[in-house]
């Protein structure tokens, strides 16, 4: 007969805020959820009830450990301006807990302050000292609108707000939980490994590109083909015809090809536009004064003086004499 496999559970404490030297307050996780749900459902007026659990004395500076195991709400009129607890209810609940003989006692009370903040009014303090006189009994306040909670204790008429508390969570044996510090270290190691991986990958890519550049011969640039522009030649009446290019004798190997030059001579008061020319430069060439270029514009009726194609024939006027 196969034995039934059992899952072992254990409890783990999670600190909210900071630890003592005030009394050590511990909530069971289901009790904390019950309190939050109650506060959200009763968001108008003050509502609350009794906190039940166990207390044990400590030999440390905290003196007491208060374990909250149950929340017992009391009936309250909707929208009440304050939570009023009856002394008869406190005595009746105390007797019922003794009859159970499980060591449970009333460890305090809880109430809501929707939108008012987590403080204790004078009425709250008087009610607490009258009904919950023990130094380990707590007053727990919840403001769901401000998402705030606070716990108070009173000893010798001195009130103290606890700066932290614990939540006791029951977990399965195989459930993995990482403390905050250990989780932070693990994420730090993962981030460091990611950085190292990126650096190694970048080094490999750079090394591959360098090796390819070293082994691969440099690519030769494509040959430049120069196109010579055929300048027009003026024939007796001013009409121009393209000049036929004479065939050049074949060149021997190793001899650089001759570069065709554009004809620059003018005939009968004309100028052939060369590469890089503009009207300013042409006036400088012809008359030594670039400021005389408007005469060329007027003589040739140029609609766009900035456009001078190479090979264009310009008529050169005679400058007026002073």
C-alpha cells in the first residue's frame, strides 16, 4: 500500500517598516487580508472590531510578541462618526476565549478612518485605556483612501506609534522564497553577466570586421570616364555647327590617354563658356573688371544669367568709350 504523499508547510515572517525596540507585532496573512477587505467595504464612517491572538513575553528589549490570529468585527451603524465599543462586549468575548482554552486573548482593536488619516482621537485614546489597559494591547487604524495603516500602544499614559510589524505567511515546503537581499544580489549578478555578454559580443564583431579588412584586398575605384564637350564653331553668318572630332591614332600600351581640351579662342567678338565660368569671371577675363558683366547679359538677352552651360557662345559687346 502506497503511502500518501504529504506536503509540509512552514511559516515565514516578512517585515513591513522597521523592527523594534517596541513590542513585536505579528499579523497572520489571512487576518491582514480580512482587515483590508473590511476597510474597503466600510468606507463611510468609522467601523471596526476586536483583534484576537496570543501574547508571549520576550527577554529582549521588545518585551512582548503579539500575534494577531483573528479579527472579529462588531455591528456598527453605517456612516457612524466614531466606533463605540461596549465594555459588556469585551467581557463576553473574554469569557468565550477562556472557554476555548487555546490560549487566545483580546490583543487589541482595529477601526477605520476613511479619509481622516491614521491617528487616534482623544475619544479613541480614552476608550483604549479604559477597555484595553495592558501594555501589549494595540490600537490598529486603517485609512483606505490614503492607503495608510498604523498601530499604537500605550504604556504609563505614553503613546507610541509602532514603526513596523510582521506578516506571517504559511508556505509550502517546495515554495521558493528569496529574501530581499538575496534577490537583489541575484539580480545584480544577472545584470553583470548581461553586461559582460554584450562586451564580448561587441569585441567579437569588431575583431571579425578588422580581420576581414586585413585579409580582403582593397577595392579599386571604378574608372572615371571623362566626356569631352564639343564646342560649336561659328561659320560665316554666325550659325554654329558641331566640330567633328578627328580620329586619334591608337596609343601604345603604357601611354596615358590625352585629355581633350575645350577650345577657348573667341572668333569675331564671341566667347565660348568654359568649365567653371560665370559672368563675373568672364568679365574679369575680358575687361579686367568683373563689375562689367551686365553688358554681357544685355547683349545676349540672358533670361537666367546664373545658367551658363559649357560650350555656350556669348556675344561680346564693345564697351562704350568715355
